[in-house]
C-alpha cells in the first residue's frame, strides 16, 4: 500500500473572487476534496480553458504550494 502526504487548503480562506473562480472551475458538490496540480502545465491548460483556475493556482502558490506539487482543496460553502 502506498501513502502520500498532501498539503490541504480550505477554499473559505481564499479571497472572494478566487473562491468564486474555484467553485466555477471545479463544478463539484458541497463538502468534498478537490485535487489541484500546481505546475506550469496545469496553469497553461487553465489559461486555454476558461481561465478560472488560473487565479486559484496563483493563490495556492502564494499560500505555500510549490511548483510541481499536488495539493488538496476543501470544497464547501
């Protein structure tokens, strides 16, 4: 069995605009965990897609996520 240690971020700690982008880009139900890859490839894909996840990735980087890291964000309202 393999285990991973991941950083966990809470969407409620995000600024309102970033949290709205997070909700818009993930389209998940309430009270779940969302995996986000914090890397340049994910950032490029987000820019080409709808751009919503760009602000989320940038916020994660500003708040402790590092390049090429997989993190978990609590999705709830």
